[in-house]
């Protein structure tokens, strides 16, 4: 879903009464007067002129207009944001005032707002603004990208995410941008979905606290030689809290959480949860390498790693898969030809891998030997 065209707008897209002030072809002195707010236009028209000139090719005009726009008093700016402004102007205002909820509120409620802009707001806005967006179910059903953006926004309450997934399932809307959408639908099937509330529910607070506790550091230390795993002490409280979460909470955490959360969720005994973690768009190469080493993840997760071409370009991932006893032998054999002689030698003597793989490693090593 695309956002509206960037400013400045072409002349014919501007109200006729404003063209003499906001036209790119207008004389510089006239544009400068307008940029300083010294022209006979008010309210929404003034905001249109200032937004247009803030994108003017003349840097001095653009700077003056930007400063005037930023400094507009709320009594002028807020009613203007509720007026039927051009979609491109509303898009600019939403980006310019993205940290000011009092400005975003009338923009979100403005019928002239483009769906692409609403989706952009939904991706980063505060909890209060996400609740405001989420209650307009009729608009959301016509713009699934907005629902996806709310789901991926860490500030969106967990109960609201459940409610949005249930809304989509009830109306036959599939969220293709959420890899684990069907898993989330199944996880909340038959559950009583709470109605919107003024204050977050205790489960919402808990989910937000877990998000805050995770970090982008690896939660698990991997010994590449021995293949042993130890959970870092500082992440043990996080692992305990994740165990107490519902399946739908874990599935969403796999998407919006950080590396620490994913490294724990990928080991979850619930296949839907572990798959949500491994298939998360945020899963990085270093995380995949750590998982390829792991003996705590399921065979299905190891198979998923082995079939992702972008991950198996890494020698470390291929090596880890070959040495992992949970790796399906068909995948291990596929990567055997990529191993270096010293790794082939170690693999042929390993006690932790299937005998057919050890035999194949020894045969390949013998072929590489002089005279082999």
C-alpha cells in the first residue's frame, strides 16, 4: 500500500486561490512572504501553503516555511489537521509531527487520509494512537496493510492484536504480511476476545514487559566445537516469563521481539511457536548459525534452516548442520562436499552423527587425499 506522492504538489493539484502563493513558479519574494505566514490565508489553506513551500526547491523558502509550520499554535494546527486537506499534505503532517499525539489524533480521524499514510502511522505510533486506529474496524477491513502495521508495532497492546486477528478471521481477511497469521488464528480459536478498554489489561502489561526485557544480543552461547549450549544468566528470567505466555502471545513475540526472544521461542515445544520464530522476517544470519548448532531445537527447525538458501551460503551454517545429529541426513549429505578436509576428518570420527554420514565423510576425505 503506497503513500501519496511527495510534496510539492503540481500546480493543478492546489486549490486555485492558493496557487499564486504556493506555485513553484511564483516569484521568490511572494513565496517568502507566504513561507513566513504573511499572506491572507488561514486555517487549512495556510497549512497547505506552508507544507507546499516547505518542499520548495529554494532552500531559504523551504526553511522559512518549515519553521512557520512547526511553530503554528495548536488552535490553528489541530483544526487544520481535521480539514479535508490533500492526501499528500496530510502525509507530510503525519511524518513531521509523528511524535505529537495531539496532532496525529485529528489526522488519523481525517477521512481524507490515505490508507498508505495510515499504515505508516500505525507502524510506529504510540499505544494510545494504535488504540484509536484499531477501533475503526470498517476502515481496517478495507485496508489490511494497516492491520499488519498495527500487529508489528511494539506499542500495540497484545489484546488489541488478538482482537484484530479475530476480526480478520471472522471476515475472511488473510494477513499475508504476517508469516504466522494462520497459527495465531488457531491459537485464539474458541477464546473469549476482550473488548477494547481505556487501560491496558494485565496481560498487555506483561507482554510489554517481556518485550522490554529482551535485547538484540544473543541469548545463547554456542560452543561450535562441542555443540553445547548454555543460556546466559541474564536471560533466564526472560525464559521463565516466556514459558508463562499463551501461544498467541508467543507467536506475536516471535515477530515483534528481538533476538533474545526469538532464540528462546525457536526452542519452544509448540511447533507453531517455534516455526513463527524461525520464519520471522527479523531472523538474522548469526541467529540462524546459532540455531544450526543447536541440539535443543526440533528436527523440523533444523530442516527449515537447511532449506533456506540465503542462510546456507554461510560455511559456518553448512558445517554446523553437518555436525548436528538432528539434521536430516539428506541435508547433511548435500553440504558434505563443501566441508574442508579438517572438518571432514572431524566429522568422520564424530560420535554424534549417523554412521552413513560418517562413512560418506571418510570416503570424501579419502578421495581428496593424495593418490585418492
